[in-house]
C-alpha cells in the first residue's frame, strides 16, 4: 500500500480482507471507496473515476465484474485479491486480459489469510492461459505465516510431485488457539500439533500448493475417489460456462455419483454438449451423470457456494450424506 493507493470496497469489512485493509490503507493515507451493495455497473464507474488501485473479493464478485457487459481493458492496472473459494483458470485469464493483476490467497476462518500464490518472474513469458493456470493455485505461506504442510494418511509430508493428495495443515501465530468452549473439537482439530484444515491439496515441484477438494466434497463412486474441484474446473474451462458446482447424489449401483449445477455465459450451450465436453477431458467415471443449468448458485455471506443446499434435494429420504 502507498499514500496514493485507493481501495474499492465490494466485500464486507468483517471479512479477513477487511481486518487488514481497513488499517493498512488508512495508515498509509490512502483512499477508501465504499459501496453499500455490490453494484457491478457502479464498480465499473468507480474503477476509473476514483483511480482504483486495489479491489478485493470472492470469486463470484470478480466473475460478475469480469464478465459484466461494461467490462473493458483498464488503462491502469488494478490489483485484485481473490479469495474465499477456489477460483477457475478462466476467471484468472479474464482478469489478466482486462488489466487486473489477480493475487490469489487462501486461508480459513480459523487461520486468516495463510498462503499467497506469489507471482514469479519466469511466468512473464507465458501466455495468459498458462499464467492463469499457475495463478489458480493457492501458493506458499505468507512471510508472517508458519510453513504450511500437506500431509498424507501416514502423517508424513506428501512428495512435491503435483499429484499426491494430502490434507493441508497449519500452525503459528495466525492460527486460532481453540474453539470457544469446545475442547473436544479443539483436540480433534489440532491432533499432532497442527490445525487440520479439512482441505485436500497437492504440492507442485516449485513448492506451491493447489487445493483439489475438501474432505467432505470427495465423491466416492464405485470405490474410486472423484475430486469435485477437478470436475468443476473442467466444466468452467468450457467457453460457455461461467460457474459450476459439483456434488454427490446417492446411487444404488455406485454408492455415489457426481451431478453438476452450472451458470452459463452462453445460453445456447446444452447439457448434452457439456457432458460430451467432460467425457473428452475426464475419466468417464468422473463425468457428471446430470447437469442442471441454473441462473445462480446458492452462497454464504462470504461468497462460498452452499453445496449443502445443492445436496439437500438429492439426499431426501437418506439418513446420511454419504452412500
């Protein structure tokens, strides 16, 4: 932040970004530009009228900014911090093309912002799509964070091969001390001395981590694990898909099967086209059995997709949400 920084507020000040930026912008003598509601047309007015330098938000906010009818290449680069949920490669490519500089960060309510996908000089010569693929990873620990580990079932760090999946674990002064009045949950969360995030990730050879799923979002079909994030990333790579959410539904034959909910940017795209698109890019057992086209996806106050809401109708009559 600098004295001439100007931040556009389109996310709640109670969120993790709010805790930091309220103080840092003010301390540097910068400018706060506030909205009472997220108004995407107004955002495009303010970006240039107020000489905005920083704009933070969840992927859903950045998606609606980047694909708004008034979207155009900015004359001045705007740093756009993206956090709150896994974001698609398509979104990062679109932001880069509009002269936003996306910074992808990751953390939990229990940890605050813990990792950042820091830009590397050797990425400069890559095309926008390759840059976007790299930026969609969660990266490495911030300088104020302790190291972040990815741990396998043997409780050892997974190899940095980009394929072996483990659970992300954190510790340090940014991590909570305990859950309020819940010693049992605290003991479970900190088994082994590190906070268990519940997020599943791989470690790439450059040391950057990449989330693949949440433990509860793994779909087990015929004894094979399907990472919902992988299927979602495949769907959003289609030029006619803006967003996607993949959840499990019960199957008498396979135990569970993936189904998808998608928001289109091109209304002419059909569900059969999307199924074919997935089958050309994924192992067939990973492809969603059904794809529903929806106007929007249910979300929490901080922009995360409420997959529980999407599962609710699919699991009616079942006592458990795994099968």
